[in-house]
C-alpha cells in the first residue's frame, strides 16, 4: 500500500479507507512523502556587506 501512495496512485486517505481506518486531515492530497517537505524554504540573505 505504501507504494500506491509513494507513486501517487492513491491518496493516504484512500488507502486508509481500504484498511478500515479513519481519514487523516490533509490525507486527500496526492503527495510523495519521500520527496515532499513541510519545512519552510531557506532564504539566502545575499552577500554580507562590509562595514565602512
């Protein structure tokens, strides 16, 4: 079942329904848990300016 979610064939909640488990919030999205991050993107502050 993990491969079905990883390959975006089924949503996590679709798999959970087959297994008679309750749905999870956000479980209706087709995402790959191995390549998707919920971390905030890093912002490059750019080169530091030298003090004059």
